[in-house]
């Protein structure tokens, strides 16, 4: 039976669907200063450069946007954030190292902050956190790596042994294992860390060590160190997988694909929303994922050398399906399922159900599916009661009684 991953995101964080929340539009008039602050330097042809591309596109598309940049060179993160905020309307902090934005941003209440690739411990009213479901895209990369491997050993070179990098690696391993389980094969995943993001020599050293262990496809997750992984791949004749941006152009003969995080596009869309006068995303965390198109696989420009077969690409499309369900659609599904089946479902299940129905319509797949979801009982009551047309939902435990009275069912 096919494994279908319904990767859906509630519309609360959907960019472009919340235009005009009562604020004035900022498409003309005074110049809006946007400053992009990176923890290391530009020139990685990956994560940081993708952020700059998004900012440069803003400057090109908006006459009244001025873009500046700051490179921290792995030090003085707090001071550089403050330097940026002294002169900018929007400060974009690129990298997990800017965790003190949580305490610095409140000192600059008129500045709108975007923290890329991490999130504050608690919501900060003028900070938009953008995180990425890199495990989802890495799952697909792992599937491809296992499919392309002839040795049964694949590798990953991470920049450091951290939660973010290991999130890539967990998805990568699971994708590879899924491919093996579906094709009666075995796969081994070897991992090495550079403990650096800037030195290609360290990336090359790690990649060569993995290749010595038999890895014939290696996923680079180490920013500029990845250039060394690509160099080793060219010298030793194994394949490599890029990260964050579509890196195939760097060496089309050895880079078979890239796991993309659309950092630049996500920054662009966030600032675009700000320019339209809508700041409703600030104070929240936006999880950019496969379903919304901000995480995925890139195979290079049209006409570039393709190592990944059309058959593998088609298999990915048929086995992994992402979808989107707006808040309005989610509420509608909850109400329809209750009306049709006299059964109550929570919003998470409603999203999965809706995406699966869209998948069935597109593909004709009729396999039975089991949805499993967990939700707070109080959030469950609130969502379901509003979906059933109840205007005022009671607080706490009283909401359970209200749900029972409304549906004539015992509280779950």
C-alpha cells in the first residue's frame, strides 16, 4: 500500500490570504529600510545567499524599499542586531545564533523583526519567526539518495551536531529507510560533522571519510563547507545532494538534486505582506513546509544533466502528496463530517481529511486511510463548536458540557 504523507498547514499562517487587516498600505511614500543580518558571511551559494536574493528581489520590485546587509562573521550578534535596528524599519536575522532577538526586539517596538530558521521561546509582538520543515524535504532527499545508491550506503555531512542539522538528518534517514522497505533492499546512513560552516576543506575531509565507508551519495548540510563535499564528489566519482538553494548549477555532473528551503522567497513574501499594510504575522511563528511550497526538491534548470530518473521523480509525486486547507475550509470539513457521519473530528484531522480527499480526486487512489491526531480537549471543543455554528464557547471544562449539549453526545 502506498504511503501518503498529507503535509498540510492551517491558513492562520498562510501568506497572501490575510491581506488588509485594517492597516494602511505601504507601497508608496517614504522609503522602507530593510536590513538583512547574517550570522556568518555571504557567498555560501546556499542559505545566506538565498536570503540576500530575496532581499534583492524586494529592492528590485519596490521603488521605496532600500536594502542593506550586515555580516556578523560569527561574532557580535547582539551588537549587530542593534546596529541594524538603529537604521532599519525591518530587520531580517538569518540564523539560529540570533536568539537574543527575544530580548532586543522589545527595545525597538517600531521595528519589525523577522527571525529566519528559529523561533522565540514565547511570542514577541514585533517578531515574526520563520521556521522550515527541513525534515520533510530531507525525507525526499533520503528517498532519492537510497534510490540512486549502488553500494547500499549513503552519507550526510552536517555543519554541527545540533537540533536543526539533526532535523535534516532524521528526515534523510527515514526517507532512505522508506525507500529500502518498499524495494526489498537495505540501506545504511553514515553521518559526519564539520563543526564549521565556512571552510570547504573541512567539508571535503568529512565527505572523503564517508566515501571511504562506502557512501556513494552524500547530502551536504553544511553551508559553504558543502563546496568541499562537491569537490570530493567530483574527484572520487560519487554523487552529492545540495541544500537550501538549488545548487545543481555548481556542478551538474555530480549534484543530482538539492533539498531546497525557500529562504529568499519566504522573506520576500513576509516583507511583501508588511508593505501591503498587514503585520498580522508578527508575533507568530510561520512554519514553511512542503505543503506550502517553501520546502522541496530542486533538479536544476531546464536542460541541465539529470541523474534522477523520471521514474523516481514520478514515484515521489505519487507516494508523497502535500496539500493546503484554509481555516474556512477546515471549519467546513468539521461541519460536513458531523452532518454526514454524525462524527466529531478535530482541526488536524479535518486538514488531513480534506487533503486526502483532494488527493483521491486527483489520482483515483481508493486505499483506505487511518487518520490519527491529538489535540487539546479545550481547543477541540472550541474549534468544533464554532464549526457547528455556536457563537459563544464557554471556558475550560464547561466547554466539554457545552459540546455534549450541542451534539447530544457524551463528551469525548
